[in-house]
């Protein structure tokens, strides 16, 4: 069964990463996108899941705002 595109974050899509960065008032730079991919990877490992929902990555960004420009 395919994943719902609306529910899960696609870390391979710059526009999705930029959406989350913009939402939190952060620069939509390559460095910030790379940091977001790293943060997502760490969170997936921590939670033991293959995919993250938008709400899950937003909560993690909020806890780690200082990592982004």
C-alpha cells in the first residue's frame, strides 16, 4: 500500500524540506536542508520507523531550532 503523500515527509524533495524550514522561520539553504535530513534520519532511528509524519518532524525541529540558520 503506498504512503499518503500528505501525511509523511519526503526527505528527498527539496520543496518539502523548504516548507518545514520556512514554517519555522529558517533559511531555505542547502546547509539547513542537509541538517533537516540528518535530524530526520536520527529521529527515524530513535523511533524505530521508516517514515516520519509532518507532525513528528515539526516537533523535532521545534526542539532543535538552534541547529538551523
